């Protein structure tokens, strides 16, 4: 009975953590369908409408550093509740704007507070669950996060067509408010996450840790390669490959499916190979998928089906290494895990932005520029792993 009760509490905790991170993602994915119509309803330009997305990302990047630092100094549960409340208030405020400039300012602030859940979610998981269980939980939440960009825009389009562009912001505001109230009512969890850790080293000292940077850079290069493909593929498919947008949707479904399967089989892979080898194998598999994409581009095959196959291999590799790679990075950060979590997510965003920006000027040239960029990123991920850890990073996860 106690075991069942504990399991129920853990399931509820996982749900709360997952909803917090998904709310932040929904603040972008839900409003995506409304972006093309915003210049007409708010008297602006298409570039200003895109700025609504860009300012949110910029705010989130700054918020990662802020909440990573605050998490090392204050109780993370109080910070999370405060962030969710302000996130909800700003979501509601967005419905009262009269210009795209006003909306962009609000979105910037909203991005800052949305980042708190992303920073603290892995820290909470690490503090509650044992090694192998923590990796499983990270895999499950990662699976939900992988599906969100494909599903949320569909709901966003339904809301837009039925109730107008403001409806998505109302939904986000309600979700944030309900989550903040729910966290407030969780006395035991508030006590668990209400501990202030002893004074720790800052970001500079964390970056000097070779084990932490080894895991962080390898993880960020791998995820950066995957996300660069995702962000560049729609234009390449509808342009040089003469495809349709539904071809990109199929690509996403195939890739996400393999990612979800692999991410949820992490314990099996760890038993077979060990956690360190799982990270290496996943990274190598991602690099193989990227190299296959380069081979397709070099031979000028221009096949959407081959792009799908390459993308599936890349996702399989990321799924194998993703949960355990993320967890090992946090473990390598030690007690400084809130800053470690913030830096990891920030580097993933940074490498994705660099990769996408590098491909952008050559996007009409087809698969070759994209494949060169992602091959470089994925090979760097594998290369970094060739340098062994200087000390054991906790015990094996099996």
C-alpha cells in the first residue's frame, strides 16, 4: 500500500514537472498558427510578427542564467511558484496589447519567467529519483517535449479559428495559474524542494570542470544538430526538394516516434552497454545519420524519403543518449546543479541558433549546406567524448 502511495505521488510529481516545462513550450507552439495574422490585427509587419517569437527566445535565454543563479541561492520551489504566477500574469497581459511592439516586450518578459520550469525540472528529478529511475523520468518528459511542437500548433490553429489569436494566451495563462496554485498546495513537495543548498561555486568555476563541460558540450552539439535539421527542413523540403509541408509533418512523426521509443528504452540500453557507452553509441549513431544526409546531398539524390530515413537515424541516436546524457551532465555539476541545468539548456539553444543561422543564407542551395553543418556538430560531439572523464561521475546507472 505504501509502495502504491509512493508511486502515485511520484506519478503526480512527474506530471507537475512535465506540465511546467510544456507550458513554457506552449507559449511558443500554441501561438505559431496566429503569427501570420498578427500584422493585420495589430497593425504591424511580418518581420515584427516574427519578433514575437524571437523576443521570447531571447528572454528565455536570459532567464536561464538568472534562474540558474537564483536556484543556487534561494528555495527553488518558491522561485518556481513565483515564476509561474508572473508567467500567467504576462500571458493575460498579452491579450490587452494594441501593437506588435507591446506584444514583443511582454513576450520577452514572459520568456524570462518561462525558463524557470526548464531549469528546475531536471534538478527536481535528480533530487527525488534514484539514478536509473531519474533517467527514465527524464526520458518520459523528453518524449512529451518532443511531441509538443507537433501537437500544440494543431490546438493553436483550432483556438485561432474558433476564438481568435488571444485565446492561446488565455489558455497559457490558465495553465500557469493552475500549476502555481497546485504547487502551493503541495506541502510535502514544498518541504522537499524548499532546501537552500550550501554556498556553491559560480558559473565560471562550473565551466572550468572538465567532466561537466565534456558532457555538456557533447550533449549540446548532438541536440544542436538535430534541432538545426528540424528548423531548416521545412524550407528545404518545400523549396529545393519540391515537397509539401505535409512531407515535413511526416518527417517529424517518423523521427519523434523513434526518439520516444529509444528514450523510453534507456534502462535497457544501459543494462546492455552501460551509461557511458550508451552516450557514445547514441552520439555515433546521430553522426552516422548526419553523414548519411551528407552522402545524399553529395550524390544530389534530392529524395524526401531519404531525408526521412536520415532524420530517423539521427532521432534514434539522440533518443539513446538523450536522457542519460542530460542526467550525467547534472551529476557532473554536483551540488551546483541549478546552474548546470541552466548552462546545458542555454548551450543547446546557442548551438541550435548558430547552426540554423549558418544554414540560413544558403537555405535555397538544398541539403548540402545543412548536411555540412550538422555533420560538423555531430562529429564534434563524438570527438569530445574521446576524452575520458577525469574521475568517476557517480556509479553506473544500471
